[in-house]
DNA sequence: TACATACTGAACCATATAGTTCAGTATGTA
DNA sequence: TACATACTGAACTATATGGTTCAGTATGTA
């Protein structure tokens, strides 16, 4: 029984910040896959794909197992619970802010000043 | 070949992959803040804080407005909707995979009556 | 006017990322 | 045995990140 220390959100959000890696998760949702099949699907070298998979593994989002010469990748049981919780909690924060302020009016008013330098 | 392109999620997940930036969002949930006050709170140079805020701005998570010499930062009205949707959709994917595993197991149990053995 | 405050931009540094190629090793198959 | 397949690791490239310092500019205040 392997006990994973819940990897920090740093690692999982960083893993999710790449479209290829989100695609890999998508793909693994349709079925387990070898490094080679993923590399084919995403038009990338084996070595490049292996690196992506390692990033996902480090984040705990994917687990892999090598049988014979094939390393099979599948979604990790850890899932996206911690990430969903952070997002949901802070979504509420965003919404609470907008209820507190009269956003639309302040938005319409602000045309006069700087907006955003640089 | 599968080509996944969604730059907004790239930017926002990357923005969220840093604990300081998640902290800034947390802080802005409690009230708008200047660059200086954020730099103080997170024990960082002004320049360093400005960079973090720019990352959050590029991702659309924060908006800023300069009035006089003070740049005020607040949560962007775009919120975390797209991120929440991606996470939730894929959380279901993770769960579906594990249910699918159960299905495969039960299919294997009744395999004797079905099709040709391979 | 003089001075402090708040930010801005350029430049630098160390490390990480996303990818590659090339040279292996290990495994399966004819 | 010979050959193909599947991965692995090192090394290299280019760019991004997270931080700094230093030298400004713009703005508010006494």
C-alpha cells in the first residue's frame, strides 16, 4: 500500500497548465495508454512524452506501471479533489467580492484614468 | 493526431501554480489592495510583486487600475468559471474510469458465454 | 520647492520547462 | 540468433519563471 503525501497544488496546477498534459488526461479518461501510443497521438517524441507523463505522475494525477517493455499510464486515484476544492472555495470569494461592490458602475466610471500602463 | 489548444486555461492554471499568487487571490478576496500593500504582506520587493500581479492579470484573474500613483488590484470578473468547469468535467472522467474498471471486471466474469475468446 | 511615496523598466541571475537528438538497455518475436 | 519494439537517460537548445537590484518617472505633501 503506497501512501502518497497529497502533492501540493503547485505541482498539479503546473501540470494542468500545459494543453498537451490536459489532453493526456483527457485521453486517459478514454482508456489507459502506453507512452508510445500517447507520443503518436500527440505527435511528439517518446522522450518528450515521457517527460509530460512524469510531470503528471509527480503531481499524482497519473500513475504508470511497466509490464514487459510497455509502460502503461492511467489516471491516478487521487483525482482532482484538492484542486476542485481550492477552485470552488475561491470562486465563491470572487462572487462575494462582486456582490459587495457595485462592479458595473465602477467599471463604467473608470474609463477616465490610466487603465493599464505598460 | 490530437491538438488541444486553450491558451486561457494555460495562463490561469500556470498563474495558480504559484503559492504566492494563490495567496494574492486569497488576499484580494478580502479586499482590493495596492501593489505596495501586497508586497509588504508577502515580504517581497515591489518589482517582484508587480510581476506576480501581471501574471494574474494576463490570466484575467485580477484587474488593476492606476489612480494617482497607486495601482489598485482586485479580482477580475471573469472568475474561475472555466477552470472550475474543466476540473469538474475531468473529475467525472477520473471517476468514470474507475467505474469502467468495475464494469470490465464484471464483463470478464460473464465472458464465457460471449463472442470468441482471443 | 523639496522630499517622500508608489510604481515602472531594464538588466541580471538561477532554475525550470518543453522540446529535441542520440545512444543506449530490456523485452518480445520470427 | 537476429531483429524490431518500447522505453530510458544524458546532453543540448531555447525560452519562461521567480526573484533580485538599481535607476528612473510620476504623484502627493509640507
